[in-house]
C-alpha cells in the first residue's frame, strides 16, 4: 500500500472510523466494523444518496438532460429470498469466479486477476512472467521485465493477457503450456493448481431440518429484491413508467481475494436503483443516469482529476446489456494511472423482468444462461406472473427496459475518505506553522458538524458553550463539546476527523453575546451572535 493509504488506514483505526471485524480473535478477512465516527460518515453517505435520489426528487419537473419527468420510490427487501430468485437471475449458475492456489506459498488468486506477460522471440513464444494487476507486492517489477526482454531478444515482442485467456492466446501461436511458458505464482514463482470454480454466493439453511432442500443464499446484490417487487410497487404506489425504485442494503459475496481495505469485502452495502422505462427511450435514460451519477460524486467532493467515467467496450458487456459505464476513482492504493470501480451504470434491457416471468431467455441470450433439462425444457422456471406494464394512455403492453445505477456505499465512503485526507500546515497557539492532518470532507458527509469549545473552564464560559451544544443537539446536529487542553490542540483533533466548524466561546462572549466560528479548510474566523449560531451552521450545511 502507498504511504498515503497507510496514513489513511492508521487514521481510521486511531480515530474510530474503521476496525477489522472480530479483531480480538485475530480478525476475519473481508469483513469490517465501522466505529463511532465511521458509522456517522457512512450513514451520511447513505442519507445523501437516499435524499438526492429518492426523497428530494421532484416528480413533476424534467431534470436537465432527462427525456421527461419521472417518479422515484424506495423499498427495503429481505436479504434471504426464495432460492428460485437466484436461479432465474442467473446467479446460481453464473455468479462464480475461477481461482488458483499456489502450492508453495498458499496464496490464492482469482484467475482473471493474474496477468501473464508473454515474451515471443522471432521463433515463437519463449517465456512468460505472471503479475497481479494493481499490486505493489506482485506487480510488474523491473526484474520480471528484464527476464522477458532477454527472452524476447532482438526483433521479439512482449504481450500481456489475463491468465483465463492465456491458453487460447498460446494456442493461436501453436504452442503448448509447458516449460518456460507455464504461468507460476506471481508472489513466489511456486507451482499453481489448476483453476477451480467457486460460486460467490454464501449458502445458508432456512428452518430446522437442515437438508439441501432448505438451502438458501445471502443476496449477492440488492437489485433482485427490486425486480421481484416490481409488480407490488406498481400496484401499490400508483407510479407510472418512467420511474425508479431505489434500495440500500447489505449484500454478501464470498470474494476469493478480499483486499485493499474495504474496497473488496465479503459483506458490503449497495445503493441501487432499477429505473424502468419504455424500450424506445431507454438509451436516453441510460445516458441521463450515467451523467447524473457521475455528477453526484463530484458534487460531494471527489475531484475531476481522480474520477473517470469509463464506457465498457463490446467484449466487456454482459450478454443482455447494450451499454455499461463505470464510475471509477483513482484510489491511493492503486498504481499511478489505475482506477477502481465505484459504481456501474448498466442498461439491462428487459433481461431481469423477463427471466422472473418466464425463467427462460430468448435465442439472443447467452447459451450458458439458457439452462435446459434432459427433455429440453427450461431448467429454472420463472414465477409465471405477468411482470409487464400496461400504459393506459397509449393502450400499449410491454416489458419495461431497465437502467441500473449500482453503487457501493463502502466504496463511496472509502473514496470520500481518501479524497478528503490532506496534510498541510497551520499556525499553532503561538502562531508558529505546524504540520496538520485534516479530512476535507464535504460538510454534508462530515461525521461531526461542529465542535463547541469554551476557551477556559471558568467565568461562565462552559455554561454558554453547553447552551449552544444543547441547542444544536436539539436541532438534530451531531456536535461535540470539549473543554480540555489547549485550543490549538482541540482544533487539530477536530480537523483530523473532518469537523467543518469549531465554535469558540471566549471571555468577550459573556458580555457581547457573540462567539467565533472557525472554518476547517480556510481557517477563517467569523464572529456570530450566540442566538444565531445554530441557524448559521444550518445555513452553511445547506451550502
Ligand atoms: N446489481 C449490479 C451489481 O451488483 P456490481 O458491479 O457487481 O453490480 C455494484 O456491484 C457495486 O457494488 C460496485 O460498483 C461496488 O461499488 C459495489 N461492490 C461490489 N462488490 C463489492 C465488494 N466485494 N466489496 C465492496 N463493494 C462491492
């Protein structure tokens, strides 16, 4: 990990943002606990999403870039659903990764994470080296490069391919996977096992009998809870197409290689929208959501330079998708120039509603999804329910197309933390410049909105300060009070957790009824009457 990432991880532990799950027992890989400040930060991320996407949405005006006005509602579905849901969604058959293990150092890798660099000399493939994308420890090092250049020799070349495609690439050259062409462990060059398939869904048992028939799964995405409730929402909420259903909730994936702090976890939270529209306008809606979601991250503080919107090329698209774009962020744990996915915006066509209706897919579908039994009938039957939409104005009946902006709450929280982490210099109590660490979080996301400090512990200052503290608490603002230590130290403690404003009560406050608000980023100090402090902080929070 980079130095910056090490500093962020250590701040998160030291100040109570994030802890390793079950740490006192040595921890459990891929699971994380949010501490007192982390829980506030992540709640603020979720609330910003829910408010901006659902509650504050105006269903009667057309937002910029949208084809028309539209409605937005929310749901909260259960984590364990009928097992048939996962058969019809394709997760039961298709939601797997291939993994390989190193027989010597016991490292485990996802096959598609291992890159093979192949040196071809003028007489054909000569040598390969393996490395892991985005890895400091097992990346594409100087020594690997040198060995390849030597093997390629004059007139030769080096090409790179993912391990899952490597056998096919070698075959194109008419070569076998043998000798110097055998991919070895990227960490220790030990021998690798053959790839093994691994379903990512966590299995559990529902009920007392505990037989295979009672097997169920923890949901690997929140999306399916929305699809199976499409008709319920349509019938109960009186929404008309186009409209979206949003949901925030936990998802679980038994990731083979959880890593990079919370970036790839086994238990994580998603914030997903399934937006239902007419097939003819679906491309417009796809573009609208893609651009709107990108804007959301920028408005909440992610910088343009570290954020990209990457359209998938044709080879990357799922068989049912006519467009997918990822919002990606240059996390500090990634090598320079690499980005990690924050959110995917996918055009899913009518794939999900149709598979929950029919349990089978048409000839366009991927043959792997079309599971047939021995008699040639679809193996997984759909619900048989009519999940079509009837437009009572045009008298048209159709299966809506779906645009899915699917974000990770933990990844967004991590990105906001990484972006906010700053080291600069600020004057101490004596006016000398000192190094300071601060989180420049957007005030909407900051765990603590203001800290209230009486300059000294006497002369009636604590009473005034506690009065302000209680008034702000009653207004629903998460504020803290502290009368301990030098004022400069108290400011620094708050800067480090991203508190946007510190309110200082000094001896003059008792007579002039005013206090000082100090801004975390600009260090600007403003005098404000005590009676207006709460409304001033609320005004600043609205931006
Ligand atoms: N319904 C579509 C879907 O689930 P996805 O790309 O697999 O799509 C959507 O997941 C988002 O969920 C990702 O962009 C990421 O932010 C988050 N996510 C997925 N797997 C994750 C993991 N193992 N740990 C943390 N977040 C994850």
